[in-house]
């Protein structure tokens, strides 16, 4: 590769860390946590997950999908859940109480996990009922989501918090596909926390990227072995890159409004295509380009869901 910019990685990344945010195995050793961004790409697809036979294109609207604050005029405005909360206030409540992006409110730099020691297990139960991620995380609905490398997508940590590669899954346009440890019985909506990531030399200044993000949900066909996928394309999702690793945005949509019954869902995949980058970086980590853009996936949610 030509002139690859090395990410700054704190010394703690060399340690063998234990779980954060109530998961038993946050990651597999030091997998995908090198000092080279391109080597950190996660692109594993479980067997049987293929391109969907059906794909629905959603609109950025109340009956389509939401992302972040809804204001993408600058990198500093691309964060949080304000748009989703404005369009679907019931999604962001627990027992009638409003939930917030962090313990300090709907701000970028508040606390979304308890404690402040990177690499040490903490009990986040004190944040349940106050902080969105800890209240709606997948490991609360099924302990099966607390195991394995992808458990860090199910532990409620919606932003970096100094954890760098240990808090997120880095994707290029090939994406990833996974079978869940349980089968969904019911659920109200889908959401994920993400930001852009890039090895361009503009760290601290940042820029707003535009991505077409496709999410596919899989169910078994009548034969019990073949997996059928239903895809949802979210066009022109705006995310910040290289401004701050804590400026993540919640992106999502209602199952009812997109006419999808989640019962029987056993897996998902996510891919994307970069539509616009002011600096012209590439979304293909294998093409030999000088600079690259990735999708930093922090958390995956199926809030208020049940699993068997």
C-alpha cells in the first residue's frame, strides 16, 4: 500500500483486556487491533448468508430511516439520537422514562458506560433506565449475545470512550454477515451506532461522509436449512469521520413502518458504498489506493426484542 497513515494506538491496546460493559468476551485476543487501519478490517461472513432476493429502498423520513441529530452541516453536529427521538419518542423510553445518549444527556462527550478505567470490567447496571445504550443493549435481552468477538456490538457501548479498536468493528464495503446465537421472536425496531473512519491526514478536523448502507435480515426457508434475506437500503447516510471517535450517530428504522416482521430472524449482514467523501478516499481496503474510508460500527440494537 502507498503512504498508509498509521493510526495512533494507546499502550493499553497491547494488553490482554477483559470484558467491558457486562460482556464475558469483548473480543478474541488482539484480533483486528493492529496499528494499521487496513489490517483491522472485519469482513467475516457466516455460511449461508448471501445477497438478498428482495431489497427495499428506504427514505430518510419519519416512515423511513433516521440518523444522528439530523443535522449534517458539519462534523461536530453528526452525533447522537436526536432525530430518532423526535420522530419516534416511544423508542427512546423505558418504563415511561426518557432515555439519553449519555448519563449527562444527549451530548457527545458524556458517559455511556460506567467507570473510567479502560480495560477493566465495570458493572453498568446503574445506567439502565437512564442511558440508551445500556438500557437497550442486546446482552440484556439474551445472555447468548455476551459471547464471542461480536459481543462488543451488543454491550451497550455506543461510542469509543478511549477503547479504540476494542469498542468497534471496522468494515469496508464488503461488510460482514453473522448468524445470531438466538432466534428473534419479536422486536419493534432496528438501530446501530456508527461513524466514519479514515486514514487520511485530517485527524481533528474531520469531514462529513455520505454512504449508502444496506442491512439485510435473514430467516430460514421452509426447508429449515436455506437462508433467505430481506435487504433494506439506507441511501445517503451522513456520518462524520476523523473529527472525534466519540461523535457517533444512531441510525435505524421501525419494523412496522418498513413492513418487516422480525419474528424468525436468525442473522444479519451489513455492507455499504461510499457515495461522497470530500477527500476522495476509497471504500475498498484491497485496491492499493493511498487513503481509505471505513465504517466504524460501535453497536447493534434490536430494542425491546425477545429471543428463544
